[in-house]
């Protein structure tokens, strides 16, 4: 355990920002063994002292912090330095730089990104909408969607839709079995919303579906995992997207986050073109 790095994530809010930043950092290093220690809602010097006391007991401790209260952040940095613990702030310099650039004083309000404003309620509404319009439900309300996702089974439609909802996009998703499975109102008005097809390589889809069937202990539906059948499904889906002039994304080697980023770009172009 001597070479295990003890990563202390100290935040005055939920810690979500820090978690994402460390995820991005660790992706750059192949050989890193670590243990995460997360401390959220850290807002007093006493809390910091207790955390540093624990960190001192471990070798290879590293601190990443996101604290917007400048005096508390300075206290953490100073005390860590005294204890010879590497300590890195992830927001301080950025906030200071933006403050100078915008010629505004920062509010230094913890959890400022979670203020219950119009944007917050819009996001909650989008999440509720997306959950209600999952897997082909409430297709008569497709026109209320910002984004509509179509794709054959197991192309990550639902997780992608939920991710988009958390970004504030009302997202419907529809399973594409064949062209007849497309709702009538969508066929009649292919531009009813920003419609995007999701597709993937047939060979990869076989593996995903087999894993799904195994988890459900299902053995009878052979066609669901048959390579030739899936190849035809994928080819038919591609032809359908071309026929209705819907942009499509190959999700084979994409994470949900990467797929969502591509979808948002397509949506922005869709909005610009009216």
C-alpha cells in the first residue's frame, strides 16, 4: 500500500466539480493507484484541521480543493504547506482571473451553482419530461421535445436522454425496431423537433445484448443476439435515418458524455437553422 496515493477532495459544496476534475486528471496517467477521501460542505477551519490531521497520518497524501471563500482557501493552503502535504486549488486562480477580466467582485458563495433559479427549475422540468417520455412513451407529445433520440435496442438511448435532461434538454427516446415502429406524427413531420439517430457496430451490439440477456437469465429470444439479424437491424436503421434526413451518431466507442456533447452540437445547429 506504500505506493497508493491518498487523494483528499475537499469542497465547500457537493464535491461534484472536484470529482469530475480528478476523473479527468487520473485519465492522463496509466499507472496510478489511489484511494479517494471525499469531504463535502467543508466550511470551517476546524473541519479543515480534522481532515489534515487524517491526511498527515498517511504517506503519499495529495489534496485537491474547491473552496470559494478566499480566507478559508488560504488557511487550507497555508496549513497544508506547513504539514508538507501537496495541496492544489482548482477554482481560486480562475475566479480571480475572471474577476479581473469582468471587472466584478466574485460573490464567493458556496454552492452558488445550485441556486434555485429559472435554470434550475428548467432542468428539473426537463428531467421529469424525459423520464415520462422514455422508451417510446407519450409519443403524441413529441412536439414538446427539444431532442428526440431513435435507435435500435441497446444503443444507450435512455442514459443519453437522462444525461441531456440534466443539461436542461427535454428529450424523448424511441426504440427503432423497423420503420413501422416510428410514430405516425414523426413520420408526417420529421422536423417536429431535433431528431437524432443513434447507431453502433453490429458486432459490438451482439456482445452488449448477450450480456443483457445473461443478466436477465433470458435464453429463448435467439434473434435478439443473432449477428446477421442485428446487421440487418443496423443497416435498416441507417437507411431510415438517411430517408428522413435525420443526423446520426455512431456510439460504438463513445461514452454517454461524448455522445451527448455531439448531440448538443447538432441541436445548436438545428436551432440556428430555425
